[in-house]
């Protein structure tokens, strides 16, 4: 039997630092008081669009060929800020933007992208090399992951497949900068971002991210909702940043555990909310329905979004998959890397001012202390026309019901994935986090089989909410239950492994059923009960996921559980949490890793 490496991880977007790179670095200029920036003075921009397909003879769509570069350039985040140095995606340095261009792909038509690195010899943001990170001879390592994409692992952006400008240095799993995306997956929302080992948070903070859409025009046109881009179908890419007074991006370069990691910080929160590259922008809208594909591209900030003026959200999709039926909410929580696909009808606003504000009141960090009431912060403003108009769009009662409903009877086995946090002795400052008490370099333990589904019981023994993301697969969240006497259970699970190596990690022997008995059940939000690739794993809970290692529409396409490529080729896939505040962990070589935790596994191909 062939085997597919499936790398488990609670890894990712983390803050790291190196001694500041060149004369252009301005980290010492003093932190900007965000309150001095006037809100709603910059109009929300549309990012440039790249077509992920070509048109052949007779109008037939054929595979698209793109070259997208990563450039050292500047970007204007606010009217009153000087231009800011960034790393940005684009087809040239002159056209590079933050976020990068939106790539429109068509279902079933491949997109081939050559990613090129034009970055300088050294980074302009802090990068802590005490972490287990990419170690180039020179240059800034990058590798691009298409989040939510279903592609061979050689095109998945493995964190050790990084490369620098001119390929002067490459990671151990680098093979080519040219990636192939089959787009043989349901229509939905994806995004692309840097995924380099030890640099992901830094490179994303620098600006290396962008939106990617897979469309199915024939199927989506029947729905009646705005689609296909344009005025009434907009991407909203949200993130937070801090700036110095002269406009430079700011990252604190002093670690909270400086004797362990001189510069690494366990989380990043900026005081300025940015949407599509502009701080607190505004958008003029007409009195009709608009569709917003909302991505939280922050490092650690959760957004709990609501609208003023009595408006509500109609959810039509979650992450990369349409829902079976629309779901209406007054507010909803969006974790880092999570996507919400919503329709808002501005004809229903009760405001007389003509202004509707998108706002958030999630604690930072999330979920915060018990009873903590977070401040409400503005995200952006909609300026609503007073003139009524005819709206040809609608929201149907049924969206995409053809996808299979989650069925626990499909699961061929149950796995338990335990998250452990470790702190510096005598402090509560985190230093690393493991999955199942194992390091990334330990032998593979997970071996899912292509064409099957599994139940994963994710045991979060930390104090933080982890947005869990699985590459290649989709999953459905079935339930979340709080643990009782969690400290007792945690100590049993850790055993003598206070430093993080090994540990007992035996949930059955530690009485997991007894610790769950009588524990609170947390309802999965209705808008998150479909197939997803990110789910918020609450602290001190057990979250049950049905993970599907097979295509969603296999029966209709006659693939019988097989992906349209060899899942065994290449370096493998990962699963990880998209909040990095527990980045480093100790390795056998006494180096720290950026990841929340990594655990390697292999998937058997039937």
C-alpha cells in the first residue's frame, strides 16, 4: 500500500524576530497612537483581479497560467499615514497590493501559478532565530499555501518547501515554485498566504496574503444571490496592525520569555483594524443586497461582528463550502483564518443617518477572563444611499443541499488529539505546545486512509481557543463538551512530563468519560454546522469532529472516494491551529519551533 504523509500540527502564524535588518527599519520611531487616526476617511478598495483560467477555441475554458511575485514595496494604509514598507503579492512590483490580487478560478479548470520571490537579503520585521525556523544562507524564505485548496502536497505550500530570492537557499522539501491547483472542489472561498517555517506570522504581517475564489457559474447562478465579483459581491479581508509614528509596521522585538526566546512574543494584537488594506475604510452602498466574503486574516484577534442600524447577516457559506440552507444571525464570531460568506440587505436598515457600522466586541485575547466585557471597536462603515431601488437578487430557501450530511456511521475509527501548553518554570508565560505530548520530529502516529472518514476528539488542555485547520480534508463539528476537574485531568494526562516531552497522554486511563460526565455541552453555531476547514476549539473542552478524507462530490463525479491526484506524492499535509501565540516548543536539538505543536502522520491510500 502507498502511504501519504499527513503532518499534524497546531502550528502557524506566529511572531518571531531577528535583529532588525537594514537602515530602512524604523522600529525605534515610537508607537503610533491609533486614536489620532480619523476613521472612515479612506474608501474600501477592490483588490486587482487575476483570472485563474484562459479561454480557448470556441470559448472553452482552459487551464490558466499565472506568475505571481512577492515584492518589497510600499503601501498606503491610511490617508494620514506615510507610505508603509511591506512585502506584497502582485504580477509586478508596481502592481503589488496588500492584500494581494484576488484570484478567480473556475471549478474543474486547473490554475497553474509560479510563485516568485523578489524579497531582499534580510527581513525588515523582527525574526527570532532562537526558534526552529527556516535557516537560509541569505534572503527571506517564503512558500505559499492555498488555504482551503484541495491539491497535491507538492503544491500545498509545505512549511519546509521554502525558497529565497534566486533560490539562493531552499528548504529540505522544496521541489519547484510552480504549483498546480486542480480546482476540482465545490465553489467557495479560499485564501493564499505565506507558510514558511518560523516566518509565517512575520511574512503575513508584512503583507503576504490574498483571496482566491473557486466559482461554479452554472450552479451559483441558480441561487439568485450576488456572485461573480463586481459591485455587489465583495471580499472583505480583515486584520489588525500597529504602526510607528512615521508609518512603519510595528512588532515588539522584546520577548516575554527573553531568556528562552529573546524576541518571540506569544501573540500579536494591533490597535488599527484594516480591511482590504485600508484602516477603518468606508464603502458607499445602494439600498439592496450585497454579498460579503469575510476573511479574518489576523494573527490572534477574533472578531465578533455585528451591524448597526438593525441589520442582520444571512450566512450562505462557511469557510470554503456553501451551507445547505441560509442561516440568519445578528452577530457571529470569526476566528483567525476563518471565513464567513454572508448577504446583507441594506434596504432593511432602520438608520436615518445613512451610515451603518460593521463592529466587533470580542475580547483580545479571546475568550478573555470570565465576565470580561470587551470594548466595541469599529471595523468599517457603509454609507447607504437614501434612494430606493429595484433589487433583482434574492436568497433562496435552499442553497447547496447535494453535499452529504455528516454521518458518524461513516467513521472507520476514532482518534484523540490532546493539546498541551507548557510554560517557563515559575511563570505563566507560554514557551511551547505539543499535540499528544509529541514533537514534530517524533515518529508518525496518525495514519488516515484516503476515501474514509474519522472521528477526531480534540482535547484542548490549554486556556485558549484554537482555530483548528486541516489541510486537504474538510470536517464537520459535531459537538463540544466542557471537561470537569480539568486541572486534575490535565495533570494526569501530562504525567511526569512537566517540560513537555512524552507524558502519559492516555485519556482513557485518566478517566475522560468521567471528566466529561455532567460537563456543559456547547452548541455548534447553526452557521457552522456544514463542512468546514476551520473550527474554534474552546479551552478545557473536547471537540468532536468528523474529518472527511475524500472529495465532497465524489459520487456525482464517479471518483469513488479518490482525490483527482496522487495523495501519496510529495512531503505530505498538515493540520494546525491558526493562532500562533503558543508558537515555540523545545526540540531534541534544544531549538524552539514556531508551531503550536506538530505531530507527523501518514494517510494510507486504498
